[in-house]
C-alpha cells in the first residue's frame, strides 16, 4: 500500500545538540544497519567524553563493534575477542538475557559494550522499517495473515486496540507506513566518528549528558533518534525523543524527569509520554530492569522505554566523574 499521512504522529525534529560544556560528561552511541544480499551488516559505536575548560574534548573510552546478521543471527562479529561468545545468537527475544550471562561485569558496570549489545535488540527490530519501505516503493509488499492486527493490539500506545494504526491494519491487510520528516544534520560535539548512512540503511543514535552537580543534584539530558535513508539517499526520522531530568547525587535516584516527543509515526503514540513519570524514585542501578519489567501495555512506548532504560548509564558517568581530575 502507499505511505499514509492522515494518522501520522508528531513531526518536530531536534535541530541542534547542546555544546559539550566544561565538566559535562557525554555518552554517545550509534547502531548502523545496512541490508545486504545475505542479511545485514551492522556497525556499532560508542564513546564517553568530557568537556574541558579550554574547550577541548577529552575522550575517556571508545568502542567499535562490527557484525553481520543472517536472519537476525550473528554469523560474524569483531571488536572484542570476548564477542565470539555471541556467534550463533539471535538478536531478538532472549538476547539480553544471554548478554547478562556472558557479560555480567559489563552489565553491572553499564559499560559501553553493554549499552551497544542491549540497544541492538531494539535497533534490529526497527531496521525492519527499511525492508518495508523498500517493498512499498517497489510495490511488492506482502499482505499480512488474517488476525495479525488483533494479535498486535495492546502492545503499546500506538498499537492500542482502538488506535488508528490497528484499525487501518485490519482494513488494509498490511501495516501502514509513514514518511518521517527530514533528519536535520546535528553538530555532534563530543560524539564519536560515524560514516554516512548508505541507501536503505538505518541508524539508532543516542546522546546522554550528565551535568556538573549543583548542591545535591545533577541534571541530565538525553536524545534518541532512529533514522532511515531511502534509495535516493534522503535521510528521514522514524522515532525521536528527548529527556530532561535530575538525579540525587548521594542515592543516585531519579528525582525529576520530563519526556519530550519530537517524531513518532502514529497519532496515538504520544499517549505514552506520561509513563516516563513512573521512573521518578528509581535508582540508576535498577532502572533498566524495572522499566523492562514494569513498563508494558498501551500506557507505554517501546522506544520511550528504551530511552528511559538507557539513563541507567548515568551510573557509569557518575563513576567516571569521580575518577576525573579537575576539568
């Protein structure tokens, strides 16, 4: 079916990133997925950096992992010798549990490796948009088996039983798709290097900033974006959220949080935004597991949940701050 526009959600892309100011710790990550003839090539990168008073960027840690998926199963992976343990693992249900068993120390420390492996599950799922987009353009999109819409209903705000997406899927026999807004190029101060996305590629991009402490509290901001490049090389946004909040320094507990929707595909998706308030009172050490276990159903959004889970990495930035000289 053609792309739809009548049930589309917010289309307000983030235009700029804040500069990496002195004393701000910045964690960035990208997961780039490019379909190929036998599956997909995946490039996963992350960095921790801090802004210095002289305006320089001090890189504290950096990681790049390269992999190949065949039907979402890892058949090639490099970047750390330990990653060979993941060969043959499917990046989908059960993958995070496998990571927890194989890389328990990385999970405990909220390392860059854990961030990339944990986030890979969502990135792999969303990368299916590229295949759907290509099929729609080519006019070869498959119809869904009967009852698919009813089986999807209830998983999130956008897929609520009475949501426009679900009713459209029932009526059309396919999941409708939208063209998101153009992705503004960001001045990615302090971010790791990335290569341009190739046609039909997708990128999951994250930024997490921990600000210097003010009395007993440290502020934070976060940005999340999924984007896609079409066959003509045009990059558009599929999902985009931003978070602002604060953490109690002594207890490392989230004290305030605000979620802002920038781009979402369906008009009902923003209904999940109030669920972010349920993260207030959670410690950084527990937020990944609690959001994963407790944030379910039509009051939530898969992509907002992943964005909330990723602020657990503020714990690693607090640890990094404690080992820094005066910057």
